[in-house]
C-alpha cells in the first residue's frame, strides 16, 4: 500500500485545525485603569458654569492672530463702535478668575500697543514658577510672579504682582485648594497689600462638588456670595445658573445661560438674568476648499445684547487665525 506523505501531512494539519476551531476564542484583555481625580485650581473653580455664558459685544471687530516667529504671536484687533462688554453676566470674587491665562512661554504682541511676555520654569520638589510681564498702551505695565505646586490632593500658589512699577500697588495673593473627597474640594484665598497700613487681608472661602455631568461650586467673601450650578445634558448641550448676592448694591442676581454646539461646527450661547438683561452670541466657521487639498477657515461671530432699558444692540466679528 502506497503511503502518500503529502496527503498525511494535509490530513494531520486539517485535524489540528479542526481541534483549534473547537477551542474558545481568545478574548481581548480589557485593562481598567483607576480614575484619576485632578484637583481643580481655585481660580478655575467656577470655570464650567461661567464658560457657558456668552461674551456679548457691540459694534464690529476684526481679530487677526499671526505666529511671526517661534513663541512669538501678533494679535491685530480692529474695532468700530463699542466692542467691549457693556454688561457683565457674572461677578468675579477670586483673583485672576476667568482671565486668559498664558501657560506657554513666549511673547504676545497686540497691535494696540500692548505686549505680554511669559516665562516659566520648574524646580525640585514639584514647584513651578511663572513670570509674566505685561505692557498696556505703552504707559501702564504689570508684572506678576507665580509659584505653584500641585500634589495628588492639593494645589497651591503664591503670586506677587506690581502695577506701573509703583511699590504701593504691590499685592500678594495665596490660593490653596484641597480635595477632601474624590468629588468634593475646599479652597481659600488670602490677598493683601503689605506696603499699605494697616495691611488688611481679603479672605474668601470656596467649595466645589464635582460629578461627571454636574458641578456645584460656591464662593463667599466680604464683598459677596456666589453659587454656580453647571449641568451637561448631552455632549453638545450645557446649562448653567449663577446666583450672586451682595456684589451689586446688596441685591440678589440670578443668571441663566445655555451653550449649544451643532454638528456643522456652529456654536450658540444664550443668557438671561433677573435684571431684565439678556443676549446671545452665535459663532460659525466657514470653510473654503482649495485645489491643493488645503482648507481655509473664516470664523464669523454675531452678538446681540439687551440691556436694562430694553435696548437691543448688535455686534459682528471676524476672527482669522494664521
């Protein structure tokens, strides 16, 4: 009887393959990493709620951002009419709250005659220093030094600022935030001018309760009390409420805002408050496709503001980022 070696190998291979198909499939191993709770800085304790409110403006403006050299940017802003906010949707009780924070090193030049230089460095022990020098309108200046340290459950900073090279404007601010529970943070701020007599400190106390889609935060100081509620209903819909007392002649103000993102990249922000004021901003990016597969972007911003006298004012802006 002739034995075909190739046929035997084929039968054995088929038998082994049949056995392999009887085995269970290999499951992908899913590694569940423990959730890391990052401590929120005190100056950002109300960031989600206040970021929901629109920044309404009046008039027409054109903003052009160009990157000239490495770490050097030029901002050109052309305005017609009143373009600054004529109404504040919320009050600020914390030092440098909701202000643009430059965390990158570099130089930012504004065509209006102001420049901001930022330098940062890290030291042993987890300390980080940030030096910022700002010149506004070629006549006023501000210099600030911030030393910050962040741990697993706390983050603290000490800042020292001087305006117009005047020692009497020297101000020191200490901010400290501690995570009591994974969802609960407690913070305090102490600010004073050491060269004034008597150097009366300005103290404020803050707390924050944070959930994946809900945030409740509050701040209390001698000038007022503020409660912020933030709720995210979906990835493209957010609602915020701010209750402020004592900052406007001792009366209580309730403000409500909604932030809606659309699938085409448009963005809508609306707010109303108990002072019979309201407004909204609508932002949309217009894309231009070129034959070289390049895409140009033009950002249009429309604004409407209703003041206490029920006057309706409009604004339109164009942003170009090169």
